[in-house]
C-alpha cells in the first residue's frame, strides 16, 4: 500500500473515531485498533502479524500495539471498532445518491472443498460447483460499491439483491435502470426495483407465456418481457443497454486485481462474521484508492 492511499484510509478512520464518545477505560484507541486491522487486511496478513511493530514503515509505526489476544477480542466483539469501520466505509464509499445506471452482480468466494467451516455452503460457480461464500454487490456507474452483503454460496442472487436494495437503495428516477444478468430475472426483484422508481431490464430466464403465469408475475416483469420480446425498437434498445453491464465486471476487476485487493479468502478467514469483516475492509480500501486517485487527479 502506498503512502497517499494510506493517508486517506487513516484520515477517514480517525474522523469516524472522533464521532464516538470518549471512553477513558480503553488503553488502545478505537481508531488504532481499526487502523491496525485494516493494515493487516491491506497486506493479506493475519491479525497476529499486525501486532508486531517490525511490520510497519517509518511513516506509520504506532508506539504501542495491543497484544494478540486483546487485538483479536477488540476486532471481533467491540461495537465501537465496528462502528468506526462502518463509518469510515460509508464516508469513503460516498452517499447513496440515485444514478441513471446501477448494477447488480455477485462474486464467489470459494474455500477448500474439505473445509470444516459450518457457515460455508456449496453452490454454483462458473464451470461447476464449489463451497464457500458469495459477495452480492450493488455498484454505481462510477464504480463504487455503496451497498453489499456476503452470504453462503447457495443463497440465490435475486433474493440477496432484494434484501440489499430494499433498505439501501435511494429512490430512483423513472428512467433509472438497474442492470443485471439473467440470474436476477425474478418477479419479486422486478417489483422491488419498480417500487423504488426504477426498472430492471434483465434478460429473461423464461417467457411465462401461460395466462396465469403472466398475471402472477406483475406489471414490472411483464414490461421487461415485452421489451426483450420485441425484435425491433425496444428489443434492440434492451440488448444495447444490457451490454453496458460490463461496467460492474470492471468494478470487480478493479476490486480484485490491485495489490491488496479482494483475492481468494485466506485460510484464517472462516465463519460468516469474519468473512464479512474481511470483505468489508477490502471494499473500504478499494474506495480509499478511488478517493486517492480522484484527489491526485484534481491536484494536477
């Protein structure tokens, strides 16, 4: 991690910690515990690695670090540290503002097939089946990921997206489109997006030609099927717009391919709470990198 990138992360963490009431009983500040955890995640190291001062450069080397047991306990169970990480994530991710185009997609986070993790589940991945978890994300046109969740791999993408959009998505404009692949062609998800004011032009998984099926699917999905079934104007437009879904693939590529990005889950990241915390830290660091690039571009 470069110095400018880390400055953005550290500043956001300290601002988030200052919003909490001070607790004089704490020997190590909340921002220090949160920043130390993010330092370990950025370098794809376990938490005990972060408790050694030899693993810090001169421009970020805390005077004192908590013991491994105290650090693990604070990261896993401290509500104050969790609130600091969440506030820093929300600040760097930017506001949930309505955009003309947004995207729904998922990324599998596989573990070994012989893993004893009771929270991991078997599910479909490109090319077959695997065991693990899945990141479900709602991404914006400027490649931010303001809302996401991690569930076992067997959770259906449309169900996860519905749970993600209902509490998180802002009211959308009537022309706003939420682009997704055919896995998200679900009548309840169509209705959830329409209730927010937008549309979900996902490629149809089936046409539901029976009269009873058509009446049960709701007006939002019927409109989507009518557009995809039109071989001229509306159908051509739907296919042309759907090609822009490649933006979310580029977002995942930027999230995963950079140094310290979201790669395969390390062997010490198991159980759902720890996986969610790890993935959230990776997304926070990704947003910090976007912020650092924007600041550098403005300064030129």
